[in-house]
């Protein structure tokens, strides 16, 4: 009985993890629509936008950004940071966008 319970728990945990896995492809499509204008196609900021806003927009592939936890990056998407406003019109989940941002790592 213990073995069956343990196997069931392991299967449930695996299924939940797979179901919750973020989709970088969906995140990339959402990034293209909602983020690329300021952050650039490769995660390197649009200098004209940065200058106009009077800010430094970090390279999303940099060690500083990539070193942040997923929850921290989701918070930036959901709540904004500095002059960046929260992104409310994503065509994918914030977790999907973070999964895409992870693909920009240098």
C-alpha cells in the first residue's frame, strides 16, 4: 500500500509540474507584442526609447537580469518597475514571458 501511495504521489507531483511548466514559445509571441518596443527583439533596449524616457533599460540577457529569480521577473511584469508600467495586456502568462526572457541569456 505504501508503494502505491508513493507512486501515486510521485505521478501527481510530476503531472502538476508538467502542467505548470511555462511555455517560452508563447512567451516569445507575447514579448513581441508587448515588450519588444522598449526591450528590443534580443533583449537589448531600444536606445531611442531609453533616451526619451531618461532611463537605462537593462539588457534582459545580462547576468544581472538573468540572476533574478522567476518570481522577481514575474513581479516586474505584473507590477512594473521604475518608469515601466505593469503589463496588463499579455497574450500569454507572465511566467511564459519569463521563460522566453530566459532564452535571451548570454
